[in-house]
C-alpha cells in the first residue's frame, strides 16, 4: 500500500500550518505555567502571523518583564506583542 503526502493543488493543506501555530502557543503557555516566579494564570497566548501575543494582567512589572524575557528566548518565537497590564491591587 502506498501513502502519498496530502496536498491540495500541489500545496500542503492549511491545517498543517495551524497545527504548528497551535503547538507553539501550547509550548509558550506551558513554559509560562512552569516558571515559579510568575503567576501567568490570567494570561492568554495567541500566535498571529508569526507574532506571539500575550494578553492579560499580572501583579507586578517584574513579573511582566520576566514573562517577556522567558518567551523571547524560546525557539520558534521571533516577535512578541505584550499586551499585559498590571492587576488592580485592592
């Protein structure tokens, strides 16, 4: 039995690119969840046209800075758009 690579008019299906993007999003989210010095529970990670977009709130500017540093050094991440604001301290 012969299996050929799935193509559509010679191009790979669009879902292949989506899978890679979803995988990078998951890797970034897992990395942030494993860093003990930050609380990333209110962050959302989205990959949009090659840019990792981080949205949500964090308790301190130091946490935001450590988060950005951690994501910047990850393989596959070239651009970050950090839309993280400081959480209200009430």
